[in-house]
C-alpha cells in the first residue's frame, strides 16, 4: 500500500464493472446537431441510416434521451476477459518530476489489440451478428481499431474488411499481420479496389492517405455488398456510448478512495477515448453536481479543435457519408504523415464539438517531437511503452504537473492511457535517431480546405 492508503493500482471487481453504458447526450442541454443527408440537407432518419449501420446501432446513434443503456450479457462477459482495467497512480513519475500533483492514468492496453478500441468493437460485432449479417467493413488509422475489430469479428465468426491508411499500412506491418491473424483482409487506403479510392488517387497522386479516405472506401464496400454494414471506431455517438465504460470504471475507482480529480486529460482524434474517459465527469458538470477542468489534446499537424471551424462537413474525403456538425479542418484536408495515426482525422465527434463550443472543456495542440519526448520520459519511469496517441495526453499531464511544481498546488490529474506503443517502434526509432520532424499546416492550407466546406442551410 502506498502513500495516503492509495495503492499503485486500483483494481475493481467484476461486480463493480459497469452494467450499463452512459449516454452523455441525455444530460446535454444543447444536443449535438443531427447528421444530415447530403442530398436533401435534412436530418437523417433511422431508415436512411440502416443500409450503412446495424439496426441496433442506429437506435443508439439517434438516442439522446436515455441516460443508461444496458450492456448485453454476451458483451459484458467478453469484457470480463480484460476488464475492469486498472487505474494506476503514477508515483514514480510524480517523484521524477518533483511535483506535488497527484497523477493517475487509466490503462486500456490489457488486451491483444493493445488499446481501448475493443470496448466498442465487440459491441458493434455483437449487434452485426445478432442481425444475421455476413460481415462488416471499416477503416483504421494507427491500426488499433482494425486490430480490435478483427478480434471481435473472429469471436463472432464475421467477415472483416479493413481499409488501413496507407502511411500506417507501410509503417506498421506487424499491426497489419495481427489483423490478418484474426482473419481480416487488410487493404492500404486509398486503393484501386474502390471507385472512390481511384478518384482520390487521381486527384492526389502518391498520397499517404487519411482516415477520411479510408472511411469513404469502407462505406462504399459496405453499401454495395449485401449482408455487410459499415462500423466506425470513433466520432459517432454510438462509439462514445460504448467507450463510457472507461470513464465509469475510472470514477468508481476514484470514488473508492474519496478522490476527486481537478484535471482530466485525453488525446483527441475523432473522440472515442476522450469521450469515453470524460463521460461521467462531464455528466456531473452538466448537471451542476461537480466541476472539473477537462483538456482535449490533439496533434499540431491535425488541429481540428484548436484551428478548425465549427460547421457541417463530410466525415469522409470521398464525400459519400452523412454530414456532421463538428470542428473540422475540411474533408479535403490530408494531414502530414505523423506517427499518431489514430489522431489523423480532419474532424471531431459532434458530441464533443458541441461541448467544446459551449465551453465545457478546453483544447490544446502539441508537436510530435515534444510528444515523443514525453512518451520516452514516461516509459523510463512508469515501465509502459505508450502509444503515440496516448502520449499526447501524457505530454500535457506532465506539463500540468510541472505547473503545480512551480505554484506548489497539489492538484489531482487523471489522463487516459489508451494503449501500448509496441507496434509503433518505427516512430520511436525515428525519434531516437533524430529524424522526426514537426509538420504543422499553414493558415493558407487550412483556409483552402475550409473554403470547400459544403453549403448547408440553417435547420
């Protein structure tokens, strides 16, 4: 047992694991703007979404009034293989920094996919199987989502087709092989296997791809093949719902020791990890029961919150998906080939965008060389090699802890460690060899992409 009777790792029992997902939107006074049909400009109906998503997931996507949605026993039993995940007190990091701050991190890397993505993958695969579908299609950036979905589909005997962002496909061959080991087919995106892929390659020869490109290809394949549906690992309301298990477990663990965090930090790409981590805390904030400082951390190379525009935009580069109101850099924006593949999305969750727009949380962006410096510092004292995505949160957690050192304030900081970085060793190699650079888009580049936003009439 460590200082103040708080152990290094706070473990929950199986009985303490959440029995229901928390739907943050139920407590939001200003609800996220609805998805729009790009053809009519009107809010999408369940009937219009059903050719793309599984029926039960469509219901979850559109539900903004039910606070808690029961987790089916089949999903909860699968969760028990790797959940509850530990909440870790970073005593060694605190000591190394010489800070009075107390630092905790929720570690989501205790499964073969090495990330939090399995929390939603198993749910989406379960509903696809329950509906009697043949298989699903998806995109993946860093490969964590594709790995998680391939595991879930293998468990339920579903076909899994993954379009992997080309730069990650080339940088992370072993992540690709894990997907194939679980039976998935993996295609580098953009590809010549789809019409939208061919179009993107014609317009951007030699492109390293983006999540927006891969989404377009996955949706095309799903809608053109009977018995298939598209599933997404971030951004959507249904994904934030499933990922709420992260925050619910975190809050239960903290409550066991009477701990109230002052600052909650999460990396932000599309919003799955951040939204899941902050869900119950944001709920308290919305209901006026407590207050927290919540920080979203994004890469300076793809700064949706900090330099984007709050507007309706396509979720994909091929402009075949619904329109979502979100903080966006424009669907034509293709970020530089940074090593945090999971954060290379041009937009942000509509739910998180609304909360940010309403001032319930803040956002900051950080350069990848600074991120990897924090990742190595963390690895050397805490013994976990973190994923590049998670390391964005580590960077800001360390910065906030050092501010406490300057002021003498004993703040409690909680951040999300979404997974491990063992498939990201090419990135660590480039950092260690001094070959890593920071590529930050210019105002002109962002403005050119924003200028292409679709014209959407006021609803």
